[in-house]
């Protein structure tokens, strides 16, 4: 099993690109404080590289910035590449889900109502109907 859950803050603005196959990719580093203090009494911090793909990448690039607090669910992956004849290894977290945890006051780039997609007409009609009167005895649990 390879599953990671993290909560932390971006150390700088995310970097986004489009691959040669026209797939969006977004990378950023997450700063995460450890639960304990070091010998000097100060909290230790880990800096973990995060990568996300496709729609998640586009949303992260659009709404996140340095200092944004996020929750990540994903997996750890290692990859290698060669540079100047030397093999290099990279370990990073590939995010399956990114939950934006900053409030609007914390982040000027948090989505506003205008940024969200329009509500479909069917959902709008449902929202304007009167709720059903259901008796507690009718509930299956």
C-alpha cells in the first residue's frame, strides 16, 4: 500500500507546465512541521516536493500561491534521470487530491463565486423547490 496524507503550506508559488502530450502538470513544495521539537527546542520542518496532473494541476496553478495551506492525498513515487552522465533520483508525492485549506482572508487567490462554474439549470430548479416532508419513522436507519 502506498498512500500519503499531508497538510502544509506552499513554500513558493506553484510552477505549472504543459507536457509534449498536452497534459497539464503543476509542481510545488510543501512545508510540513513535525509533531516534535529538535534538541534545540525548535520545531523541525520537512520540505516535500508535490506534483499533480491534469485538471488538478490547472486548479492548483490558478488558485494556489506561496503560503497557501493545502491538504494532499496521494502516493510516493521515485523516478530517475540522467544529467551530465550522472544518474539522479527524485522522490516526490504525486497528489491524487488537493484540498485548498486557506480561507479567503488568508489567500487573495482563493476562488470567488465568479470563478466557479455556473450551476446547471436542473440543480438550480431543485434548489428552489420546497423540501420533502419526511417522517423520522420513514428513514431506513
